[in-house]
């Protein structure tokens, strides 16, 4: 009888934890939606930014728009997460972005990984006849201006998107459903929203989801999102500025080369760009094999024991 009573109490406790996790996640998500819609409404009333937003909806992205949208977005998610930590009496470090580790070793390791992934994807695509480098498309001064601006922009993209999907949201859903179910759910959401980009397709979205799962894997292994932030920034910067190809279906102003993708969509990714190609899927898949060999794993903040190998 006592064992049955304890079992029923455990079930009730589990349901309470899941309900609290869902309610907290929905409150956080709703708050972010309000912030982003408000930002969109404000920018739409400014002629210069409204024009940039219309171009982005058609598939052309500018660094100035990214700086504003992702910069404000990151500040918003940072403040909301800090407020949630205070209300729920949690440590901000639990959300995977400890400020004391900002732009330190894990970030630079992630940058190296991201540049390497992009180099492999473009290199293999080039060898197989799907990519031509073309000529340098910018003046020396423009290379510096656009290079620096895009670099800062994509660091902000990495900070905003990684912390939005794999910070408080992932931590909160994990408390009710476990790490990997929450990671897969949020990765699917992350990928699904990319389908709103002009030029993005199903394969590209699947690649984005696979990347997102890998980013969760790096969080699980290193205990911090800083690796994923560096990886995200380097991957986007490499494809968009250096190799000058579409990223998630979007073209960019101020890219380095007059490069060209040509050939079958499975090789080039078509309108989605190389991240929607079979080559991108294979290279990203290899990361799942190589990463745990180079990073044996520590543990997530708040875990009492290292993750199972």
C-alpha cells in the first residue's frame, strides 16, 4: 500500500514538473514573440529599415538589419532569462551562457569548428563540380568594412539564436521532459521557422535541425553554449561573406566573391545554399562522430554526475 501511494505521488510530482515546465516555456515564448513583433512594428515605421526588411523577405539580407534585429533580440532574451532566473530562484549559469566564460576558450574552439565545417563543405562541393569561386567582388576598403560588420553581425546571430533556443527554453523543458526530448523538440521548432526564409526548403530545414541537435550535443558535452555560439557565427560568416553563397535560403549584400553554385540541388543545396545539400548533411553527420572524441564531456551546469558516454 505504501509503495502504491509513493508511486502515485511520484506520478503527480512528474505531472506537476511537466506542467510547470510547459507553462514557464510558453510564458517565455510569448514574451519573446511580443518583443519581436513590437520591434518589427517599430522598424516598419522607419523608411530605411522598412526597405531592408522588405528586401529580407524577398531573400536579400543586409548586415545593418542583422545588427539591429539580432542585437535587440539578444538583449531581450538576456533580460527575460535573467528575470526568469530571479523569479524562479535559479542561477543564470544554469541556462548555459555563463558571462564569466564569454569569448574565452570554448568560443574560439567553436569558431575553429565552424570555419572547418564550412571549408570542408565548400571544398568538397568545389571538387565535385558544384561550386566556382569567381573573382573578388569588393574593393579593399569594402572588404574591411563588410568583413568586420558581418563578423559582428554573425556573432550576434549566434548569441541570439543559441541562447533563445538552447538557453532558458531548453533548460526549462528539460526539467519536465528530459534533455534530449526537449532538445529534439526545440531543434524541430528552430528548423521549422527557417522555412519562412525565401529560398529555404525541406532538406535545408532538416540540415538546420541536425545542426541544432549537434549544438545541443556540444552543450551537453561542454556544459556551455559558448562553443555553439562560436560555431554558429563562423559557419554563417564563412558561407555568407567569405564563400558568398546563400545561407538558409538568404543571399547577402556585401559578400567577398562573385562565386557561383551550379549543378544538381543535392550537391549545391539549390536555393537554400550548401547547408541544404547532401554534402552539408554528411559533413555535419561526421561532426557527431568526431566531436565526442575530441571533447570527452564534462557535464551540464546543475547535473550531479557526468553525462553517460
